[in-house]
C-alpha cells in the first residue's frame, strides 16, 4: 500500500474525527428512541459528508459502503468500508467510547485499516503485510499463554437481533467467564479489536460478523494475532462468527467457544 494513500486516508479520518468531536458532548442525552435514532443518523451523516468525497479522491476507482451492519460478499475490486461513528449509541449518550473506522477492501481482503479515537487522539492503522501501528508505534498482541490471566470480550454487532442471539451471547459470556480472568460485553466491536491489537486485551469473539469489522480484524492480524471462525478456519469477509486472539490463548479460547457456534461443523 502506497504511503501517500495511508497518509491521505489518516488525514481524512482525523478531519472526520474533529468534526464528530465538535458535535459530541459529555452532557448529551436522548429522551427516547426517536430522538436517539435521529441523533445517530445526524452524526453518521456529518462524518459521511466529509469522508465520502475525501476517500473518493484518494482512490477514485474504489466503491463505497457505509452500511455499518452490512454483511455478505462483495463484488471483486476495491471498496471503502466505513463505519462513520463506531459506538454511535455511546456518543449520543455522552460516553467516550466511540471511533471513526475505515477499511479499504480489495477482492474480499482488507488491505488498509484506519480506526481513530478522537477523544484520546489514538490513531490505529494497519496495512496488509505492513504491520499495525498506534500513533506510528508498531503494535504487538499480548504474549499471554493462559486464559486464567486473559482479558476477553465480545459485543453486540446489531441491535434488536432477537432472543436467539441474546441467548448465544449470554451462553458464550458465561462459558468464557469461567475460564478467563475478566470478560466484557461492550460496543463498538472495533474498540475491542483495537485493544486486542494493542495487547491491552487478549481476545475478542463475535457471534455476528459484519463487513465494518474488517478494519479491526486487519489491526489484529497485522499485530500478530490469529483471527479465525469458530471452527478454526481462517477469517474471511463472509465469515459468520469469529475469534480474534493472541496466539498463546487462541486455541484455548476456541475450545471454549466452538461448542457454542451457530452451526455445527459438517
């Protein structure tokens, strides 16, 4: 990946972060669902209005998707996959855990990822084969070798997924909480994936893979982590469930989670 593309993309994401920061307030509250949805959409639109033309200028041939809950395969070629405000629900309630996430996907593989946490000025970047970085410092996943000292987490990819998904998340949390030191359920998913890449957390699993997770997945992979489906097969953009972990705890975590996958292996 050309340095100019990386630099231009991070600059665009930083500008989008500044725009979103100007909209954000720790005093923000919403009175009900309608107001919440309107605030979420307004935040997304503010970021998209800046990023879409900027990224189109950087890579004119790449197509664009900002459907943060989209899943499934993409047509061949390059795509910008954008989660305008990861953790938007947090932002509109005045909480600080939100980010701007962008990935460039080529023929189904993420080749560039930028995940920016404006409130902390943390810029996570990764390129296929080029490593993962936080504010220019190379990242490495943790060297944990046992779940009994591991910080683990999962998250809700989409709201309103129904009782079956809630039961699966609850069951996997319960199973992992019996093995790991600490387990969290939180959003955005890209926040947890970035923490795994930085070695601050040791593993993250997800029972729902959406394309917008590609940026976080590439961060983990390029920081030396292992990302597979819950059968242990390599992660793909169309993988339905996945585990992203430091190599030393991946196998043990997979043993905990694989019995809870949505479709047993044939």
